[in-house]
C-alpha cells in the first residue's frame, strides 16, 4: 500500500500530454523561454560545410562554405513544445511588444521600423508555426508527431519570410532584385540546419519538459487528495476485515 501511495503521487507529476495550465510555475517557465529566445537571437555560430559552385568553362567545383548561423528557429520550435500553443503565443507577443516599444531585442535593433525589415516575415512565420506545430503536438505527443511538427514549423517560418519579402517588394519597400539574395542567405543556406537542429532538439525536449512539468503542473486539489486518502483507508480497513474473517 505504501508503494502504491507514492506511485500515485509520482504519477500526478508526469507529463501525459495535458494542456499547459496557468500556474506560477508556468509563468516562470515562460520567462525562462523569453530569455532563451533573446539568447538565440544574439547567438551566432560559424558553420563550415562542403558546397558546389559553378564556374564558367570549368563546371561544378567543390569548396568549403562558411555561414553565420543563428539558432532562433530551433529554439522557437523547442519553446512551442515546452509551453504549448497558447502560452507560446503569449510569450512571443510579449517578445514583440518589448522589441517594438521597450528594448532593442531584435536582430536589427528595436522599434516599429522593423516591420519594414525583410526579417520581420520570419517573425510572422513564428506565429504561423506556433499554430501549426502547437496543434500537431497538442493532438499527438508521439515521436512521429513531434518530427512532423518540427518539420512543418520550420517550413512555415521560411515560407512566410519569403512571402513577406515579396510583399515588401510590391510596396516598393525593398527592390525585387534583393529577394533572391535575401532568400539565398536566410533560407537556402540555413533551412537544412534549422530542420536538423529542430528535430534534434525535439528528441530531447520531452525529457526537459518532464522536469519542468513538476513546476508547471498545478497542485492536486485538496478535496481530491482527501477523497483518495479516504479511499486508501477504506481499502486498508477492508483488507483488515478480510484477514480477520479468514482467521476466524
């Protein structure tokens, strides 16, 4: 009976695909995710990989290409899994408000002028990814579902970034000739790494959420605990009475 009691208590704090509740622990985790997203913006990693380049009269040539990679997209996919759809949206809305009106936490600083920046389309893509990836993860927490959520989340972010560049060009904010270079730098050079890192981080994310869920999950209701205690006591009394009957 003692083992069963502790097992019941332990099971109450295991994440089983529930929606993220509104608790003090959830708000603390939201704040940590907010800081993590800011760190991701200003973290830059040099990645060198083989690449092919076409040279006239010589054909394809293999060389080493170095890109400056920022892991903001994989971090956002991770946050979507940890917080769920609704709290990820609230956290990201707060991130935008701080960047627009309080502190320059965007890649190119802060302020409403960032709406005219071609990278703002990827921020819109973050919102789209929250709904797409968050919905998939909410419906199914399996490994396959997480991989699908990560893949489609990354694709939606880059697609929104590309479409936003076209919109800016239509309104003559940027030149049409800049669209392909921008897409080449931000999407073509980095989307593979975004997908790989996002899928990798979703492999370990459940273990991290299991730890954070201890803080995020609301405390068991007092009435429920009392009911469970009475039920356990009744089982003990029934067992004692049964042993007495067997002895007599």
